[in-house]
């Protein structure tokens, strides 16, 4: 948490998957869909990068400066 920004990053060095096939991947990986939906419902930004060489990185970021309840 820096400068009123909260960032959660999840990485692995596994096999990754094809981002171009994302809709079908999300059907097979409902956890990714849930993570994206919960992040966006809480006014956050969701990013997903994956490479068959480098693995997968999921990043969720929230701007806390504009939150009313802080």
C-alpha cells in the first residue's frame, strides 16, 4: 500500500495460458471471473497477463484516496 493505492499482485511461473482465448479460459477458470468481478465491484482495476514462458500475473489495484469511508 503506497500513496493511498492498494495493490494486490499474484504471480506464478507455471505454464500460463493464451490470453486471446480468455473468454473460454474464464469459463474453465471461474475463480478468475470472480476475482475480476469483485475487484470491479469494489471500484478497483483488474489486470491479467499470461505467457506460456513466464507464467501468469494477476494484478488488482484500488485508489484509496477517493474512498469516502477512509
